């Protein structure tokens, strides 16, 4: 321990704050100059925290389910009646789907269709929000030797969630389709027109650049387009919805604000995968 | 020996509770817009302890908390550090004035400081990523910080008088 006189110590104490403020500017420059370092630090940190959050996720999930159950008891009767009618309807659709599936298979067999390779996938639990205030992303807890790579595609039970942007030893970060940096080639299912879905950090991403003469229609289904080689074709994305200001938005099919479990698919695509840390924010616009 | 340990624990309480609360805000509670809690907690905690226990919330501690904020919040590295250091500096300067006044004025001052810090973080993020990020998140963060402060202040004030009080060691 170095012994300093009291005035010297006071002077030193007064200097700490300005020096540290200068250091924070230095950090900003460093982070800008070497974004890989910053991202490595973040993902190393996420790796350390992911198992802890994963352990917490189960009891917290139970607690939430318990609360939802108790709330559900109130309108049990109404829910039951609603589910019965819905079930009837879904049964009708199931028979339609089975008939179409059989027909589809028969037609493909007649055409000597080359089937798409079945993608492999890993299922992972969403343990934390990894977006912060100015980005939309989630952190997944994955086991060691998970085999997840950057650029792979995340889906929940309903539709497209996003893409993997960072991979650690025990965690992976998925940038959501709603993030400001997200640009996804999509196809409007009704007209077959191509468009780009642009994230805004809001809950509903926007549609841009559709061909003249085939504007998206309200309620039209939106699926992924395969043109950039980053996505396979026909993954469900959502439905078109116009705002009151007549801006075409997509209501995502995936429950992006209540993600619990996602599947990470490896379609073997390596179209446009962003080089590691070419930009300060991990982004993937084409 | 036990007394020295006790003193050290009491001295480390403000930093530890801040870091613990920050890590807790990231736990999977499933609250909508939960991410805005993290900067709000960090700001409120640094403000409170810099005002009432600056010895335990020294600039290096604030620096470390800021770094944690940047890493957890995926902000450009350095922006959270800068914002928290400035909040700390303002708290130190206004200690004597604010100390004479009641809780309401401290809260009001915090609301202004938190709004300034949110604006600074937003501007620094926009400059460092060279993108105009929507200001909605910044406004929400400022309002949430101000709204959350009384609850945290009650908790901290209790700890300040009891388990974090070095005079009781």
C-alpha cells in the first residue's frame, strides 16, 4: 500500500472521475474500432449467465402458468364452449388438409419431384431478452456441442422468429424479425409478388419494395422468399395489415413477445451471412 | 476480524445490490418491455448511493456498473459507462443542496437527470451505430426510471439505515 499525503490523496480522488469519463470515451472508440472484441465480451458474459437464467426459467415459467391457470378458471365455461366450436372447425380443416396432402404427394410422385432435404434442427429455451433498449433479440440457452451456427433460422411453433447472429459455448443470440436491422425477403402468398420486410423495433415490421401493380392485400399471408439464399422458401412469416396511415405492416405469426421455446433450423444455406463484426451492431441486411 | 469482514460487507452492499438487481432484471419473468428495467435500475441505484453513500459508490464502481450495463443491454460499449459517470458526478455536486431538501425534490431532480441520461444513451447509440434509432424507447426508459425510483429508494433507504450502515458494524 502506497502512503500518500492527505492533499495528494484528495487531488487523486478528484481526478478519478474525469479520468474515468475520458476512459469511457476511449471505450466507445475501442468498441467502434474493434467490434469483434466487444461482441466476444458480450457473448462470453451471456455464456456465463445463460445456465443461471435457464435454471430460473422453469420455476418462473411454472409461476406464470399458475397465475394464467387461476385467471383462466374465471371464464372456464366460455372458453370450453369456444374451444368446442373451434375444434369442430379444425376437424373439418384437418380432413381437407389430409386430402390435399395425399393429392400433393401423388402429384409430386407423378412429376418425379426432387424433395427438399429435411432440415436438421435443435430446440432451445429462450432464457433472456438480449436486445436491450435499442434492439430486438433473445438469448437462448443451449447445451455444449450444440452445433448451432451463425445465420441459422429460428422458428417457433407458429412462424419465423429470426436468425442466429452470435453463438457462444452455452448460449446463442437470435436477432428477431422486428429488429431495426432486420431485412427479410418475403413473398406475398396471394399474388406471388416479392417484397422486403423491414424491422422497425416496433411489434410489427413494415413491407417495402413490392412490385408496382401488386400491392399487399389486407390479411394476405406472407412467407419467406428464397431469392437471397438466406432463407428457404415458404416459411410462414405473418399476415399483412394496413395501419390507419395506410402503411403495409406484417403481423408476425410467431408470438415474439412471449417466446419460450424456439427451434433453430439448419437448412444448409449460406447466402448472406454477415462477416463477423463488419458493423458495430450485429445486423444482416442484404 | 469479524468486525472487519462486517465492515467490508456493509461497504460492498451498494455495489452488490445494484449488480444483483441488474442481473435480476434480465431473468425470464416474461414481463413485456422488461429490458427497459435494466437501465432504470442502474440509474436509480447509482443516483441514490452516490447521493447518500458516495464512499461506497466510487467512480471506479460506477465505471464497472456502467460496463455491466453496456454488456447486458447490448449497447455500444462505453455509452452506459459515460451516462452513469455523469449521473454520479451530478449527484456528487448536488449532494449538499439536495441533502437539505425532502424526498420530493430528490425525486424530481432524479427524473430530470434520468431523462438526460436516457437522451445521452440514445444519442450516443445513434452516433456510434450511425442509425437513427426510434426515440420511443428513450422516452419510455426515462419515464420508467422516474416511476421506479420511489420503490427502489424505499428499499435502499431501509438498507442504508440498517444492513449497509458501517456505523452499526
